[in-house]
């Protein structure tokens, strides 16, 4: 059975690159019917914090990832690492240097393995100095604790970033020293910024928490991170992690570095927003509106759903909703700069005042009836609909763009629409 692991370090938030590593390990486990495990690398007792671990685990759940066993904590296994190191000393494969323990790297041999992504890789052992197993403070080194724990967990495949390629030959000789068969290794090219440099804050957020806060749906972020390492044969780009897991083949993973494209991520996020059921979006959008100080609690879900029907095809992130739809939840909405000029002339005010009266008298306040009233008024006055529609849109919404005016008016309701038109007309 395939057994893979993700090894977060609770010294900070979950980085986008680490999230991608977790996703691909999860995909491989779910595709093969294997097990996805967590190993918490918290040997740095000074920098590791429970708040970071809590956030990392929450972010993994948010991305749709689940794990199959209780996480293994390295900070609780220091005695195990020391015992394993002592066994190597007793076997003559390691030696003590003060309070530290070092492994004797065998000279004159080639350490080779077949990388799952890059193919054959080999390193000469003469280029590797003796390796510290236990530091002088009694704590284990990264490479040694990894091998001890991965063998304990029965890990069969290790998928991680290219930055670990230099660690792999060192870990292989540790496996061999214990008489163990090393797992299969696969190293994913790192994610770069659009300009080809190391991904950093200037390219956008670098932690999952930042993208969550900026209004990205978890399935959209996971989807995009998957595309930064693998593309299905049929070229379909929009797919949930579960859909990707059914089609994933590790042999098809990219062996070249991927560039992070925020606009592509926004496009994918928009696709997920458009197809998401309103019931899924309503609680998230409510939270966004509350954070923006809008009194959304006064409005029922059915009303919020009607608003989403008009605008979810227009938003690329959930964070875009508050300034886009504030007009539906408050009378204190902002008017675009220069927007009031649309209804400052006597003619436009006369149009608005008459339109308000016509709409107030409508028996059926639907978008079709509203449109008919506007067109009838324009015909009576011998004008195009634009000189009526544009001032009316600004008066009702404060914006020159948005959903269809007549549909927007129907959702707002007769009383608010008429009141806003009369306010703009000063009647």
C-alpha cells in the first residue's frame, strides 16, 4: 500500500509551496487507495508554536485535505533519535564528537536513485562530508530524524520540493545503514514568481491564510496549485481535488519550474464562484459584508441569494463583493466620483421624478414591467432610453456599471427604488 506524508513545520503559516506539496501527496494517496499521513517537524523548540500548527491544520482542512492517522510529533521522539544514533555508533557506522554524534559517510561510492519526476539522479559520496545525526544540544538533525520517522511510519513514497534534492543521497545512506530499503523519491520543481525569481510577497500572498482572507475559495486555490505541477491529458483545467485524484498520474508531473500567475488564479476562482450553489456562498459572503461593516444580518438568506444571482458572475474573489453589492444592504452607499452629474440637469431630474411615479404605480414590480415602464417613458418624451437609464442607475446604485438595471431594481424592491429616484430628483 502507498503511504505518503506531509511534514509541516509549525514555525510560521502554511506557505503556498508547502500547500502544493501537501496536495500532491494527498492526490497520490487518494488515487492509489493509500494513506496520507502528517509528520510535524517541531524539533526547533524555540520557534515552533502551537498557534502556527493550529493554523496549518485548519488550512489543510480548508483546502479539502484529510489525513488518515494521528500526526506524529518529532518533538516527542528525541529519545528515539538518540537510541537510533547510539545503535549506529555501536555498529561502528557513527562516532561521537563531544556531545554530538556524526555518521561516517562511506567513501568512493555512487549514491543513485530513480526520481519519480526527474528520472535517474546520482551523487558521489566523496562530495558529502560526515553527517551530524545528533547535535551537541541533544536535538536531531533534519535528515536523520526524517529517516527515523519515515521508516517508522512505513512511508513508501516521498514527494517534496526540488530544494530537498541535495538531502536525498544523505537520507539514502541512513536507510542503508539501518538495513532498510529507501522509499521512492519524487522532487517537484519550485514555484517561481511571474518574473522567474523566487516567489515572494511582491508577487502576491505567499501563505494560504492570505489567500483565504482575500476571498479565494479553497477548491479554486487547490485547483490552481495542482496545475502548477500537473495537467491532465485532456487539458481540462477546472477540477476539484477529488476530481483530480481520480485522474492523477505521478508519471505525468511536470519536471520544469512553474510560474505563479495571480491572474490565472483569479480566473479559476471566478469559475468556481460562478458555479457554486448560493447556499455555499451565502455564509461566506455574509462574513465578508459584516467585516465591511454592512448590516447584512437584517436581510434574509433569500434576499442575499437574489443579490448573488446578479453578481456572482462578475466577481473574481469573494472580497470583491462588499464594494460591488453594498447598495443592496445600506442607503449609505458611495456614489462614483462625478456620478451625481448624471442627475444634476433639470432634464435628468424630471426624468427621474416621472420614472419614480411610474414605478410607484406599477402593479407588478418585476424587471420586465420596470423595463417596459422605462421604454414607455422614453418613447413619450421622444428620447432614447440612455438619458433615463444612466441617471437612474447612478441614483439607485451609485455606480455606472453592475448588474442589469431592471433586475437590480426588482431585487431592491419598489419602496427603496422609488425613494432613491426621488432623492436624486430632489422631490
